[in-house]
C-alpha cells in the first residue's frame, strides 16, 4: 500500500467510518478502486470496537449460516450463533426455509440448543406429544408452529387481562434467503436482497455450478485472535508466493489488486 500518495483519500471521521453505518465503508471501497488507506490497529485489538461490531455490524449484514442439505426435511432445524445472538433456521411445512430469533417470547429462554459452540442442528419430529413438529420452550411450555405462529399457550385464560393477540407473541422473524444451496440470514428485516448484496459474486461463480455441490464435511475451530485476523489469512493472496510456493503454477496470479 502506498501511504505517500498525494492523492491518497482521507478516511471519514478521523480515520473511521461511522460505527452506526457499518456498510458505508465496505461499499465505498468496493465502488472506488483507487481508494487506499491504512486500517487502524485498534480494529483488531480493541474490545470496545469488537463490541460495536457485535451490536452494529453483525445484526445488519448477510451472513452464511448453513447449507440447505443440512436441514432437508420438514421440521429440521439448525441453530446459528454470532456473538451473543442466536438464530434458529427451520424447514417449514411448505418445505421453505424460515428463520427466527432463537428466543421464547415469554421469558427469553432459548428454544433450541445446538450441540456445538457454534450452534448445531436437530429435528422437531423427535419432540414428544403435542410438541412434535413444533418449536417449543422447555421452561413454561409455550410452542410455535414452524411458520412462527403461537400454537400452544398453557393457561391462556390467565393472560386474558393482558389482551394478548397471537400476532404479539409470534416468533421474531429473521431474514432468510438462499443462493446456490447456501443459506444466509440477516437480522435486519429492511436489508437489501441477498443477491444484490452478493454482487458480483454470483455472476462470476456461475460457471462452477455451485448449486450442484453438496456439503462433504464441516470443520470448526476456535482461534485465539480477533475474527478479522482469521478471515484475512484465508482470503488475501499476498502470502501465496511465500507460503504456498508449490501452488504458484496453479494459481497463476496472486496479485492483491487487478
């Protein structure tokens, strides 16, 4: 990166993009190919900045949660976690995919608990008696159909004075859309469509017929670092010439820019 360039564009707000508009910087960099700037080290080390990301970034961006074949049958579900947020993705009665905040609308109990630190999957078909095929709270026994509508409210007459309507206690929806078998979620119900967000990726990857591929294995690990460190090491090509010399003939071009 050339930091002595006289035409070097100044970052916004003394070096940072507005924390309450996390996508501003991403889109600006994508649209302006001449944009160059250093990233403050605090982005990778500051607990305060990480907290802002969990509050202002992750609830507003599309993120890959699973593959469609991981929840193939009606009633199958998968828990996806990011930070302190938990989302449950289910295969509805019409075989479409739905996603909800994984929380009971009564006292906030988790509806499903994955078997792994990152979440996990299961099926509502294994639930017993009246809860079979439904999302249910193990605390007070509230239950919801797969479309998110309340279906079982124990002691409903006791709530009569509260004048609760079904629409008031339905599960809180989360945006859920797919591309070539990849299931994405977004907690911002007003977010742009997934395909618009992914541009130009789908067009450039069309020739690989990704939609015909299936998940073979799923490996997870916990890295003792800020999430951006881990992501960057797998996405940047700058290290290829030194670390993966044997692959240079296959890669052809490891330049960091066109």
